[in-house]
C-alpha cells in the first residue's frame, strides 16, 4: 500500500485543530496533531484520497 499523507487545517471535530490524513499497514486514518483524536477511514475514502493525491502529483510544476 502506498503511503498517503495530507493535512487539513482546523478540521478536527473535537478541538478544531489540524488533522493529518495518513495511512499505515492497517489502512487510512485521520489524526489530530493537537488533541490526538484518531478516526479510521473507510476503504472507499482511502481510495478516493489516493486518486486525488495521484492526480495532484501527476501535474507537477515546472521551473520558470
């Protein structure tokens, strides 16, 4: 499984802090950097996130 990681600022449902979406060998999950809130993500959400990251990284910026 490829490593995924993205950051959502002010999206924690418990404290309103920054949430990092990442994955490990068990699947994808959200983790708040401020309060430690953790929520597992369904497999469908993980596939959608991986596709979005792949589309975003496929459109690399070129140096001017």
